[in-house]
C-alpha cells in the first residue's frame, strides 16, 4: 500500500539525508536524576544533561529540525545493562517522591497512597481563546470551625452488609443518644467509622443492640419472631483537624487532608444513605424520579451522584443526575418469561437458556411466598435438572423425597411449572431447592450485568436530557436533599449553597485542517466542532489494488456488486487510488460458514499472488459475528477488513459511503487530514524535535465475569511531524488490573540471554523505522485512571517507559509528559448565555476551564472539545502527573484541543484526545479476539491470563482499529 504525495508536502524529502543519524534526542541525559526547569522548583541530582541545548519552548515557523553528525550508535539500538535500568528505576522514583530514597538495586515499590507523590504544580492559567462564563454543577460548601472526632466502630457478630450495619447504628443512636451519646448526632459510614462534632462522653464504650430479624419480623407468631443481639464497641481513633484543610485550600499546605474531607463527605451522605439505595457514590429511589422498563425483567431508577472535593474556590459538592438498572420486583417465573422472551414455561429450558437464567439470577435475593412469615434468601445457582426430577434427604437422614412431593405434603402446594429448573439457595454441599413460581425478586437490587443494545437504547432515550433540563433536575436534587434542614449537617456546621458555581472559561479557536491541493477546498477552519468532505480530498489518499467483498446477509444478498461500485466511486472521488474491479470474485455466503468463506477468499487471493489489501464484509443480519470475523481476519489470515452492517449499507446513503471512505483510507495507510500547523512546523513542543504521542487504556470485563482478563492497549503516532497515523499494540493482563503490565518486560532466553520487549519498546522501534528518528520527547495520554490510582500507575508506568528507552540505547532518556485523561467524572458545564451555545444547546466546542472548579494546586483542566449532538455534553478532564517538557497551560490545552480535530473516523472534533480514543478502540477490538471466556460457572478457572492471539504484522502497520 502506498500513500499519494500532494497535500502532505510540508514534510518533504530533505529529511531522508538525516536517516541513520542521531537526532538531538539521542544523546541527552545520563543515568542520574535530571532536574526539571528551575521555575518548577525542582533540583537536579546526578550528572548534568547532555551538551545539546534543550528545545525552545516556542517554535519558529520556518526552522527545520536540526541534524547532528552521525555516531557509531546511530542506527542500532543498544540494550542497556541491568544496572543502568535499575538506576533509571531509582531516578524515576526519586523525581516523583517528596523524600529522596536510599540507593538500592531493587526497583521501587509504588507507595500505597498519594501522600508520597508530588504532581506538577499548575504553571499558570491559560489565556488563549474567547473569554466567557459557564455554570458548573458544583455547589460551594462552607464549614464552621468545629471539634471533629473519629471513632472506630466494631460490630459483633460481624456484618458485611452496609445497610444492616446502618440499621444497627440507627437503633443504637435512637436508644442511647440522650443517655450515653451526649445528645450528639453522629455520622456513620456503614463500615468501621463514626464521626461526631464534639467529643462523646467516653473514649471507649460497648453497647448491646437488639434487632428483630427482618425475615421474621412481620409474623404475629411469637415463635417465628427472632431477635438478634449485636455488641457494638465504639472507641476514639483520631481528631481530624479542620485547620489543615483550610491551610490546604489557601494553598499554604501541600498535603490534602483526605481524612477531614472524608468526615465531611460522610456527614453529607448520611441522611440519603438511610433513605435511598446506595450504589457507589450515587443514590437511587423511585421517589427521586420516574422509573421505567428496560425489558428482559430489568427496569431503571433515577437518582443522583454526590461527592465532596477540594477545588480552587474552596470545598465543592459535585451533584449530578444519574440512572441505573435494577431487577424488577416480580415473580421469578415472570422474570424468566421476560428475560428469555418466550411465554411457554411448561417445556424444559434448553441448556443455553438455563445458563442465561443462571447468570442473570446468581446472587439475587428473593422473597418466599409460601412461608408463614416473610423470608428472603439469596440465589446461588439453578439446578441442571427440572424440579420434577430433583430429590433430597429429609432431616432424619433416611427418607429420600422429591422436591415436588415435599411441597405438596408440607405446604399443600402443587408445583405448576415442574419442568423448570429449581432455584438453589444454601450451599453446594447442602442445597435448598425452591420452585421459581414461589419466589419473588426483592426490589431495589441493582442489575450489574451488561445491558444489551436494546436496553442501552431505552436507557439513553429515557435519561438523555438537554442542558437546560439536566441543570433543572440537578437543582431539584439539591432541593430534595434540603441540607439546611438536616440536623446532622447543621450540627457539624456545614452549609451548602443552593446555587451552582459560576466559572470563568475560554473558547479555544479551532485549528486549520489541511486537505489535498487537488480538491476545490484545500483547507478548512471548522465551525462549532464539525465540518464535511464536500469539495475536499484526503490529504494522503491510500492505494488499493487488490480487494474483494463477501456478503453474509441473507436479507440483502443481491446488493454486493452495486454496493461495492458506489463505495469504490466514493473512495476515488475523495482522493484514494482504488481499483475499480475486485481482484477476485465478489461473493455471498451463509452466515454459518464464516470460517470457510474467509479461508476460501484468502487462499484464492494468495494463490493468484494478489494478497488482499482490503476485504469488504457485509455482516450477517443477526448481530454477534463481528468479533469472530475480526479475529479470523486480523490474527489468523492477516487481512485488513471493513465490516458494514446490512441495513444501513442497503440505504446507499452518500453520507454513509463518505464515512466508510474515511475509515478505509486510514486502514490502507492513508491520511484523511492533517493539522496545518503540523505541516508548517508550528506546533510548540511537538514540531521542533521528533516527538511521539502515546495513548493508553485498559478495559475491564463486565461485572459478573469474575476472572476474565483485562485488556491493555497502547497506540503511538508514527508520522512526526504530522502526528496523524497511529500504530496499536494490545495485551491481556490479570482481571481488573489497572496498571499496564506489559509496557516493558524482559525474558531470559537460553541462547540469547536477556531479551528486552514490551509495548513501549515495540512502538519506539516502529517510530524509528517509520521516521528514521528517535523521539526527543514523549507525550503520554493515559485514559481510564481514577484519582486513587494516580500514584501507583504513574510510578509503575513511568518506570516502564524509562526502562524501555534505556533498553534501546544506554542513557537514552527522552523527556516525558504524562497526562491522565478522565471521562468518568460528574462535572457538567452549562451555558450562561443562550446565544453562545452550539446547535444542541450545549457549551461550544473548545470550551476550556482551568479555574475555580479545578485542583487547588495541581496542573489540570476540563476541556469540552466536541460539539454536542443530543443530551448534555461531558467535558474531558486532563490531569498532568509528570512533566519534563515544561508545558504551559496554553500550549497543552491548545495541543490537546487541536488533536481532537484529527480523529480519523469522522469530520467532527471528538470528546477525548484521539490517541486515548484509539487505545480505547484497540482494547475493545482485542476483546473481540477472545470472545466470551466465561463457562457455565462464570469463571475461566484459576483466573489465569489467557494470552491474546497475535495480530499479523501487515495489519498492525495500519490503523486496523478504526
């Protein structure tokens, strides 16, 4: 595959003379600790950097990259010694921790909390862009100076349920508030901590609480009533100091006093935790909004998210509306009908249906309707056999009786659906079998399994709210909370403002995008985050000589020829060089013969010495085959494919063909568009010296899959200075492990000795092969990391980056900027001026906030880089954890926003920076390769990581994940 010249011309051929020579990045830095720029307040330990001057912070538009004389190590990457890697490991740890560590040969152990880590301070506020004001769903919190006390709580016998723990403590406070608690109104976190405003009359005391068993509490029979006794020990643990929090908020104290914030957060959450169903940091209840059916026995409840956090303005309560899926409180037989979508319960379930029901109901609590008193139990499984075939031994250990007979004799109940399996409670060793028709699902239980496409559509439709409506609903939640009327909140001296924060913001200008010079429009300045391909041609059109099409759709079996003709026509009209006729016969195939059809196409094309550069696939009418097709093509046959769903394909829409052309072009090695500033070498801290931009993400299995591997993906730009083409690598790792394990690794080979490998190393080598340069600078966008994991992820992954670089050449240490990208947060920004919105009523694309609601001292910002389509736009949150390149706020914000306009799959700016987006796509593609790892038991057994099948090299060379 080749790319046409043309519009990419700013790159030129002059660079070829530099191939095989070291760039300035190749020789800088020794093994010791390199200090940061003095304005960051960082010292330098170890040898000074190399004699090459550091790159300028601003780039002159016309200066080319300087070249330097070649050295003996120009082309070959040389592995470093193990001691060099160890010194780098220490260097990373020393630069990231407050206290210098003692010299040691062992790699550093990541700290267990963020306390040992100091992230870069904010380098100043940004100034670029048109100033405006927005409202944020942050409500300022004032706290009176109070005498806070933290008490340890120990409940015996130990209870794992937070809800039951709260009931016990409510009973204790009701019984002893006046007599023993000094009239205090404590706040309890549901686990081990109790907080008060002022001291209790004791330092340590034990109480006895009597609780009527829920399952028997409604019975009139005294024999059925059962009281449970609990011993509750309360002991003084600490005295959180509000003074330190005030000092931190005034930026006089670096360490954020998390314990004090935790106290206040528990106080504000105490009342809603008693009244509503708690899910993480959110609360749900039918009282908080309408509920509705999602289908398959699942419904949604409305609620809200609430979190207390320190910001530049002080303390803020972040409140946002939310929705979650719950089980409908219906008979299990009704659930089976809804879940399987068939009404005939008189026939036995197939094995496939039985496993579906088992996975859906495992762990669900049900109420038993046949008992004299209310009784609940948890489903641990369902039987393999119909209930009519089940027997068990009575307590006399002699009599064997069928379950059906037992219910007839004991309760005078005739089991109606005897062909259904039984619900199994109790344990595997001593199972208790229950007829489905006698069990009702207890209300308020969250459904944690993956929603199907139809359910997702219903949920999105029900919860999608325009900005004005969402803002009003947030206000409604604040009114429902009525913090001013909460006795406990008032006792702690906490005041929550009723109005949201008004925040200074800026709208960054969109970048100029370059297209091919042969088009009528050679460039475009996008307006409001969107543009189109009318009168434009791709800046580098890919070339496709050998291709064909396989149609697996039965409903649209006859459209293949016409569909391909129109698609090829569109690709050529947009600047690609796409052969008009297929290299081998276009064909249709049955959806149950996917393996054979793909194998036949591969054998025929290779036999004719016309290896396919592209295979167009029209998918089967029924969903579920996409992953299998991609696995076969990309890991077994080495074919780049473009899959098309039959229904939208059959409409022959111009827009649809245009979008397909954008995807196909990057899959065959082309570029759709490039930032004009990249071609003109005007991107600060990118264009001056060879720079590689990474994106990384880890995707985890759905809840309920208890040992399926997590999948890490890393992508990196391969085409400096354009930074548009990305190469991706993927790797499986332990279940729900967030730190990427395979960034760098070594293997002891009997013949070769120590073999260096890993994702970073592979991508650095590919960058060198693609550009003839080694990166002087690394910009690493890391997606999917929560605040609590910042320290561990940074220490481990920065260490891996350092070691990967050192393994290529002794002393090779490109400057690194490590930025976490967060999409899973609850900050929303609303326009204050209706005339300054996009078409959806949202804030405009390019809106950036680095004031007021951001971190008090660290380098972070919110960027709404995309135009809204429906609902309320969510800005992405960028937090800089490490920065050796000394980015200013403006340079990093503008770079990040401009990159969002280079996403290959559409002519819109996207909501997260493309390298992070591509890593996300690559990780999900890799999950297609392994499919459903779970067995009937829902476990892979032992939790071992199953390696991913290897992606063929020719597929890796292009953006196959698009």
